[in-house]
C-alpha cells in the first residue's frame, strides 16, 4: 500500500511539474524553432533551447523525487544520498 501511495504522489507531482509549473515560456523555449522565429535571433542563440531543456529536466526530476527525499530524511527509507543524487541527475538528462 505504501508503494502505491508513493507512486500516486510521484505521478501527481509529475503532472504539476510538467504541466502546471512549466509555464508558457519554458514550454515554448524548449523548441528550437521558437528561438528562430524571433527578430532578434542570432547564431549565438542556436543552442539556448538545450539549456532550457536541461533546466526543465532538473526541475521536473527534483520535484518528482521530493517524496523519496522526504522518506530518506525521515529515515523511513534507506535509499542513500548517492542513489538519490544519481536518480535526480539521471532523470534530468
């Protein structure tokens, strides 16, 4: 039962992080074509969408793993700091 509740909380946080908190700017800026449509576009901005993708990936990954981090802090789970960091970084990419 606890695993099911944890899964549902993480699914709920996924929806919040990916749809509600993402906002229009991040949703648009993740697309390479969005940058090219602007009048002030320059070749020096050609990889900026990758930075936005990485920021969004980290925000999403950290937010979804908040329940696991809380369980680890409260000593209700023994996942380990290295494993949590690995999960967040792996899911960010």
